C-alpha cells in the first residue's frame, strides 16, 4: 500500500497487521497478562493536557537535540526490538536506512535478526547507534559480542536491559502456533547472535517466540556485580533500560559516570503487567530525587503513538523518546518506506537539506506542529509549564 496515504500510526498498525504472518503479528503485538500496562502506557498520555501559549512567533521550529553529547535531528529514536526480519526482509538494516534519512538514533537488540556489522554497514558518519545487551548465563558469549561491538565505530553506547530478567506471560504469543498456512513465519529467520542450541528458529516447534528468545538469558544480574563485570568488557558508556521506580533511578545515578543514562520503560508492557508507565516514573523522580536529571540522562519509551505523546514526555523531563512496536509496524507495513513514514518530518532531509516531501506526514511532523502551537521553537524549551498534570501529582 502507498505509504503516503498513511496519516497516523493507527493506520500504519492496521496495514502492518495485514501484511505479516499471524505468528509474527502475535509476537510483535502481544504483551503480558491482560496487556494493561501496554494500553495504559499510551492512555496516560491522553490524560495529560497541553497548555498552548499564544501571541508567540511560531514561524520556526526544529527538533535538534543530543543524546550523550551526540547530535540528533529528532528526539524520537528506535528502541531495541528483536527479530525485525519477521516484519520485513530488510530487517534492522532497513530501520537503520530510515533512521539515517531523518537523523534518528537506533538501538540494536541483542536478539536482532541481523548481525550488528550488517546493520551498521552503511552508517553515515553522523549516525548514532546503541547496542542492547541481555547478559547471557554463558558470559563468554556476551563477552565475545561486546568485543565485536567495541570495534564498531557507529555504536556509541551499550544499553543493558533490566526489566525482563525473565519473560512475561504473553498469551497471544504463546497461543498462536508456529505452523499452519497463515501462522507460518518466513523460514530461516532467527536471532543472528544466538547459537542454535539456545535459540529458537521460530519456524519450528511451538510456543511463544518471546519465551524461546529468553533461553540462556541470565536472571541473576545485580547492581555492583554486573556493572563491575561490564566495566572489564567495554569502555562504552552504559545506559540502563527498564527502570520503573524512583528508587532504581536514584541507584543508577550513583553509578555515574559509568552509567550515563537510564531508559524508563516497562518493556512495552511485555514484562510485568500493571507496572507503571514511564510518565509515572518521571513524575516520581521529579518529586523524590530530581538531582538524578543532573547526574544522568533520562530517556523513556512505551506507548508513543502521536507527536503530542512524545512532546509531553519531553515536557516532563525525558531527553529522548523510544518507539518499539511503532517502528516494527512501520517496517512490516512498508519496509524502509514504512519506517520513514513513521518517523518522517516534512520538508527537508536533515543532512543534505534536500526536499523530501510535501505531503502531510507522521511523528516528527506531528511533534513540530505540537511545539509550534505551544509557542516553542526548540526541544530544550519544553518544560512543566506546557502540561497540565495536576491530577497526576503524587502525594
Ligand atoms: C521489544 N522490546 C525489547 N527490549 C529490549 O531491550 N530488547 C529486546 O530484544 C526487545 N525486543 C522487543 C521485541 C518486540 C517485538 C517488542 C514490541 C518490544 C521492548 C522495546 O525496546 C520497548 O521497550 C517497547 O517496545 C516500548 O513500547 P512500545 O513503543 O512498543 O509501546
């Protein structure tokens, strides 16, 4: 389907659902238990109202920002998500191509369906990647991976995911069989970095892709032990992903400067159901330990479907905002074009200055419209004064 007809991420999701196998869809779409956190992640943004200021010159607006000092053309980034080739043959490299066009950062999953070398192969000099680690019980495997990552110039930091030491109970993923005409996933697609003995080939056997991918993942990680190990394996900055409380955000800040950032996330509702959305955790940190914002960068993901959602997260103190399913849905719906459409920003290619399109477009464009209507030219001007959160303030 022509991507230029798609005006928002709900429409993209509808197309994606029709394009890929039932099994791949169940894996992408599913979340734990009753999928409450998955839907609340987005619903909480609906409950926050924006406070537009008027009589402000809103001719200009750009989305330029930085993460760990690296320049980006948008605060929207692509979260680490496994198995992109279940959505489209171009896989994680296709996502990278779209990110390159829009100056967006991409975090590569430990369970990507292509090798990191393949994914960053065509990186532009300015392009920013992170690599996400699930520390393996067999630590030698993770050490070998980190040695390879250390050599890839395009990869600027390591993301250690902490919210899913064990997988959640994702019933749709469990229920949907691997076999059968509609259920079948394209053959030969698997996690590129997981060896045959501990990784599924999701075309075989039955059961959840999520469960199978977790085989071999170490559930015994702890603050001091694991960070000390990581320090012996890489000099890259560390971002901890999956923090859900102000207590853990504070503990993370005590590990600066090794830990340079955190991602507030409940894994898109795929680990603990009824875990809080990133918005709640942001508000907790603001209330109980605001100094965390000065010591480390705070990023968020979960439930972003509109430019206004992303702007609200930035107003509450997030430095950047990740897309998990939305990027995979874009890829499934239209390959590189689909991810581009998802991220797209009207007018100009950030690096070359060439006109990309005149059509009304999706996330970056929605963000710019939102910021201009708020009376804001740059993302660093966004703050608490732009949102109404009286009903969310904690006692
Ligand atoms: C994920 N997520 C994830 N996170 C991670 O650290 N490593 C991984 O391999 C994966 N894999 C993965 C697969 C799929 C199919 C999904 C949907 C998600 C979680 C992801 O990084 C992110 O936290 C959430 O997806 C954000 O929520 P939204 O944007 O999907 O609502």
